[in-house]
């Protein structure tokens, strides 16, 4: 595995020799003796203990058969008993413990390593931990100090895990990690980043390694389309769009939203092909469907640069399409904006990141993230979780969930200051209630193209000027929408470029602050809202406002209003 993470290397300790004079009287500058950083290794009752010194220790732990090898890198030597060398081999190792000190240290666990418990004490300094395709069957504990620590796990299989990075601008990356226990990440004060990513097939990956885990590049890979979508792209890139769409066997295409001949650019963006467009375009600028389908990379719904798609004809050559094929393409685009991943991708593989079709990380118990003060970023994408709890501290935080399945409950609570919560492509499967709370500060909450099977409460907190946007969301249970600040805004189905609809299947309760406003739908074919049960809207003084596009909004019963003025759009 090729990790090339940014490492901070401290200085060497360079004591001087005594000076000496040459025979000709020429004074020679003395050579310096380099004292190399040293890690002392001991084995006790199956636990391999690595103790660092004050230098910048850098060690790699690998396994071959039943033997564990500890290798020093970047000048680090390994000391066993009274002997020092570049590496040391141990048998009978079941667990690992490191105790490092105040310099900038690096610990890497290579592929194929199988251990019960791993406890990594990093000490102060800007430390780096890289864990590859290892199996940690018991408990993983990582404890950092006051420096800017970087911790990356890629294609690792773990049980319970606790990661405490301490203060400093820390970063924790989970790329295609599988965990069957509780995972807790505490980052402390500082501007921290906690993220889940995909990992490129065939590359163990890791933050910054140029593979699937590199942030900002959008790592290709991960998904393999396993359905009929590929049957016409096995031998040629010349695709008959009529046959291609027919192969999907979508009996209800006629029931999809008709955009009156206008191709929906945002719907294409919602496919979230987080890719370099040059990789899927032919020389003449037309779309290479074979390359597109082979990528099969249905990822971050919010990260595609839609500016690259402003002129659709520069990407897809539609000049040779018949009217029927054009309509089929249009309906296909609209359909894919709302598809269930399990309908298009091998079902079981969606849940298992170790399989070729895996989305990414799978943490089947729970993920708990707690950040301290500082401008923190939590970005969870391409993953499946049991429960998710995110608690950010003060300062301006950003929380993003994209292409995420939560099998039980989701709870997001940001602290004071102006925070941004963006949810796009969430599927909440359990019956438990979820909470999305911006707390104090002027918060922006966006929930789009998502499903809540359990109850959901979305709240912007009590500070004035919060904004809540909901588009293409299905609420199967009760929904509570709180815009309690003065002048808050709750917008439902206000994005005409999204082709789906928002459906509230159970009772809806809306609480508005003074002069707050709720807008429901627009007079546009794509902005539809359905309330299939009771709706109550309660305002404060000054009175709130409820604006409804009646032609695009349906109510099962009369709306209950209190301190709210109702108007038609």
C-alpha cells in the first residue's frame, strides 16, 4: 500500500565531536554525530509494546504468516534488548500498544495485519496514524495530544473504536472502513475535519495517497453496476439509447415528471458522478456511455460542479436522437435523480464495503462524533451506519451527509455560531426519531433527495434568520419543522430544478418565530408537495406567514393555523 501522507519531520539531535587539526595546520570543521530516533520494542503476554523517545519516531508494523515485523523508517531504529537495528520480528503477538512522546511521530499498520486490541498513544506533536487493510477484532484506541494529528483508516475491519485527537487542527478519515462495534471520534478544540470516503478498488488508499481517499479529488471507484444497465456496453460504446433505456424495464416511465422537453441539469447533477469529465467524454465532446457506466460512481450528491454541465449539448450529442429516444433519455435522467440504489446496484454489495459493489464505510453499530470549539467540518459520504450522533462545539461548523444510509436514528446538533447542515441522499431506515438541530447562531439547514422512515425533527434554533430548505424528501412518519427565530424561513419544494416531490405521510407540526415564514411549492411542474395527514402551523408575534402554491400542494385536511397568516402563491 502506498501511503504518502504529509508528515512533519522534526530536527535531528547533532552533538559535536572534539575538533582536531590536520598535519598541515589546516583547521578542519568537525563532523557531527547523528543520534537517530529510537523505538524500544518488547513483547509481554502477547502484547507488543513500542515505546518511543523524544525524537520523531516513524514505524511500520506488518505481518507475514504468524510473525509481526516492526520496521523503522526515516532514520528510526528499533531497539530490542540491548541491540538496535532497522527492524525486528516477533512471534506470538496478539495485541499492540504504542507509547510515543512529544515529537512528530508516525505509526502505520500495513495490509494483512490481524490483531485483537490496538492501543496507540501518540503524545504531543503533529502525529500521523495510517491503518490499512488490517483486522482489529477487539478494541482500537487512538489517543493524540495537543498537535495537529492526522488519522486515516482505509479498508480496515474493526470492532469497537475510540479516537481522541486532543486539541489542534486534527483530521480523521475513514475510507471504506467496516466496523461492527461502536465508533466514537472526539476531536477536541481546533479546526478539525472528520470524514468518511470511498477507496479506489485495488488501492488500499488513504488520505493524501493519490488514491480514492484523497480529499478534493473525489476518488473514483467503489461501485460496480451489476444490473441490466451494462448489458449494452459490453462490446461497444455505440449505444442505442432506445434499447438502453428499454433494458431498464421501467414500466412506469410515463408516470415520471414531464419537463416539457427541457433536460433537467440539476437532476443530472443529482446522479453525483463525482468524476473528471475528461474521463467520460469522447474526442468530439460527446458522452462515452461505456466509460460512464464502467465508472459507476454514484457518490457525493452535493459535490458535483454543476457549472461544468451548463451547456448540456457539449456533453451529450442529442442531435441524432429521434423524438422517442429524446423523451426516453429525459425520463431516464429524471428517474435516476430519484432512484433507490438497491434497484440499480447489487443489493447486498451496497452494504458491504469489502465487496466489489460496496459503497464505502459500513459502521453497523453506531458512529458518535464530538468536536470541540473551532471551525469544524464533519463530512459523511458513501457509507451505511447503524446510528449516527454528531455534536459539534462552538464556532462555525459544517456538517454534510451525502449518499448515506442510517439504519436506526440520526442526531445532529451544532453549537453556537453560524453553522451549515447539508443532507443530500440520506436514507433513514429505522423507526426511531431523528433530530437535526442547528442550535444557536444563524444556521442554514438543507435536506434534499432523502427519506425518513422514522419521525424527524428539523430545527434551526432560536436565533433570528435561520433558513431551512426541504426538497424531494419523503417523511414516512411524523415531521416537526421549527423555525423559531425572528424572521426564520422554511422553504418546502422551492427548487424547480429538482424533479421529485416532497411527501409528508403522517402529521406535520410547524412552529414559527415572530415574522417567520413558511413557503410550500411553486407554480412550476417540478415543485409538488403532499400532506397526507394533519398539518398545524403555529406562529408568534409578529404573526408568521404560510404561503402555498395551491395548484402544486395537496392537503388531506384543513390546516390548523395559530398566529399565522395564510396566502396563496
